[in-house]
């Protein structure tokens, strides 16, 4: 997987875009999904990082 791969929440459809990060939850822009802490949760619905999959 490339560092710019987007991931989508399988529950609510939120898309994690590494170019944007998740600044509200201390994830800096440019952070690949693989480097997000395992305890990070979906900002929209609260499910775990495990509930995300790579976007096609």
C-alpha cells in the first residue's frame, strides 16, 4: 500500500485521507493510515481502526 492510500469506514462511510489527516484528533496531515495509533477511532461513528478498509 502506498502512503497516500485512502481508507473508508465500513460502518459509516467516513474516508480517512492521509493528505488531510485528522487534526481534531492529533493526526497530522501527511500521516499514512498505517501510522495512526491502534486506539484511534472513526471521527464520525466511533468504531475502531480495524473497521476501516482500503478504498478501491
